[in-house]
């Protein structure tokens, strides 16, 4: 078990460009979550997948954001037309779908929009 | 949605001291986790503790679900304990399927 893996670890992009992040969850976990963390704050929920179905989206997830989880395995989070306010740490987590829903987080992707 | 408050917001300790971090939450929970965020930003799982008491080395945690709080105890603190400690909860109703985080306790352990 290699844990939750996120790529890239760091991304610097110019305002207006599109970026895509990838998350590979723990293999037996069918729940996958995306969170965003800004400086000095706790992580905030963005969206949640159970297998390939996206079941919940936060109001934080504007129409410039889209997430997918094809075949219920890895997930991608795309941000279109990036803005400086999108600069943050993007965290992915996964958990089992059972009575024990302990979530495990990846190392995160730190996005800087210049 | 469910509200999570952590105290204290900041804590400075001398190496070897003990400390207690508190997490209050506003509704019944299905899941409560304590994390340590390292300087590189990764969230390290400390405890999955929706109720009861657990211990792992110098760390222990207690959740009193009926009174809606959890405590994290750190004994004989070391400089490597420095960082931000987060409490996160998954509400039982109207907020399930995701963790809501508190704002964290920033701990600094000095020699």
C-alpha cells in the first residue's frame, strides 16, 4: 500500500492558463475527496466521489473547476482560466465505504498562479 | 453545516512538557480524526476516534461524543511535534460524506 499519491507536487502557472492535477487513491478505497487549503486555514471540502460517481460538490467549486474519476480509480481536478485567488494547496483523500470511513490524505499539489 | 472549533490557536512549549488540545463540534458525528500537518503540508493521521479513548506512544485522544468534544494529549513533547494539529469531523446528518476541519492549533516546541 503506497498511500494516496498526488501529482504534480508543485505547479506554477500564469493567470488565465488551465491546469490539471491527478490523484491516485489507496487501491481498495472507493471514496475519493478533493479539498483546498489556503494559508493559515484548515482544508475545505471541494467534491466527493463514490466509485466513478461525483455525489457532492461544494459551492467553492466554481464552474471553472471540474473533477472526474473515470472507472472509479484515479481522479483529475482541472481548473480553467486560473486566477490568482486559485493559489492554494489542493489535497486529495480517500477512504473505504464502510462503517469506518477514516480518510487518508495525499501530499497535496501546491498551486501558485502568477 | 457542522461547526468545528479548536483551542488554543497557538501553543509554545518547552521540550518535555505536556499539552492538551481541544476540539468542540456542533452536531453529532460519524467520524472524528486528528491530524498533524508537517512543514511540507502533508496531513498525517494521528487518530480515528469518533468516540472513546485511544493511545499511540506519547499521544492519546479522547472523544466524548455526547458532549461534542475531543481532546488530544501530547506528553513529553519533542521538537518534532511542532506543526499544526487539525481536528476534522464528518457530521452524522446533513453534512456527511466529507470532513469539516477546524482552524487548527499551531504548536511550537522549543529546546
